C-alpha cells in the first residue's frame, strides 16, 4: 500500500472520506493512514482533516509522482507501468538508457523536475530549468526491424500533439519532431536507440515540453524561436495534467504501432503536421536543399520536391519553414 492508494480514494470522492473507511478499504491501521496523509501534505497536497468527517483533498500540487501514478493506475497499459520521479538529473535520456541496459521493462517512464545536461537533436543541449517544464523519457522495446525505428519518433510526436491539443488546439508538428505553435517551438522529441542489424534492443524517447516558462527566463539564443504553453494560453498550467495526457496518448499510439499500425501513425502525423505543403529549407551537414515538402515515405523520411522538379528524401537534418519572402 502506498500514498497513491490513499490519493486515489480521496480523488474519487468530492466530500470527506473517513479515516476508518480508508483503513478498512486499504487494510491498514488508522495510524498508517495518518502517516501517509502527512507525507502527501509534505509533497504539496492540501488535505483538510476533520475529527468527525475524515479527510478531503482540497488541492493537488502542480507536479507530483503520486498524482501521475494515481491517474494511470486504473488503466491497462504498457506506458507508465513503472514510473521513476527525480528532482534533478543530468539527462533523463541518459539515465533511461542506463536503466534499459539493466533490464527495465517496456514502457518504463523517467520524469525529472530539472535537467543539468538535457539533450536535444544533433548534439545540441536542451534548456531544462527546475519547476517550470516537463522533462521525461520512456523506455520502449518494440518488436520491429531497425529500418522502422524512425516511426518511433513520428509516433511520439503524434502522441504529444494529440495530448497538447487539449491546451493548444492549433499546435502542430514540424518534421520530424518539433512541437510548434504560432511558428515557434514549445517542445521536442529525441529518440535514441540501441540495435544491431536485425533487431532493436530498446529505444528511449525523450520528451521536453516548455510548460510554464516565461520568455524573459529563456536564454537569448532561443527566445526568438521558442515559446511555452503558458505564454500561448496566458495562464499557468499543471504539469501533472500534461504529463498524464501525454503518457495516455503514448500508450494508445504505442499499442497501435505494436499491432502493425505504421500506416495509421503516418496518416495521423500528416494530419497534425504543419510542414507538408510548405516551402522549406533542409540543412544536412554542408548541404542545403530548398523545395516543397510533399509528404513522408513509409519510413518517415521527408520527401522534398526541389526547384528542378527532382525528388530528394531527407532522413535527418535541420528543416526550416520558409516565409514567402524567403522562397
């Protein structure tokens, strides 16, 4: 029995729940109930206590492992079966890959309040201050050939935007993994894989979402191009709610993927993408390609039609949406 069990009982009732009822339902003593109530209070939960009525949940904190676990515990799922919550870590992806090497199961989730060495694509860093945003990594062990690995990133982007649309209806995906609103980036995905020629041993999907950070708190080099959910909505958001929604969508789309749903993922990615049909510039090492994004192929590569009407497929690189004046 854990604090999450008590939290679930309190969430199920809008009124008071007696200590005797909690003790009976969870098969523990009244003293054990009180100890766990005290622990929840220390972790930011406001719980009213009445000698004659029992306990009532008044307010939950913005971010807590108990809240996330309690919200996911009633569903039969792969994603979130095991959740680790860290206050501070170098990189959730690096930590998750270490756990995957030790045999942590498919669907394990690592969430941190802060990263000191957050990783972005192409060797870049990811700005990860404490108490503001969402940083998490998910261990996946799909039974797919390595050639299908890029679909994991597309699947993750679909899951994230499907969840974020509850807060930002016009949010979209910029190929392959940027989460966008108003032509600014508020989140990204980094997928790292260990595989051989024949199989994938594991994949780690890192997800970073700018939730409550303000523009003035961002480094100068990203302020022009980055935003957050709070900036776009004008109000502070509960990180727990966003994390829970993303994990539920990840579980849904991972199930689809595991049941030969690659085509469905590609179709949904196309529906949610703001890249297709746009004039774009793709920078790949020393090479620059400019053209119109026509679509993606069966492996998630971006299909560009260049100015000479030839087709170029892009597997990795920096893609920029061009305004009309830049074309």
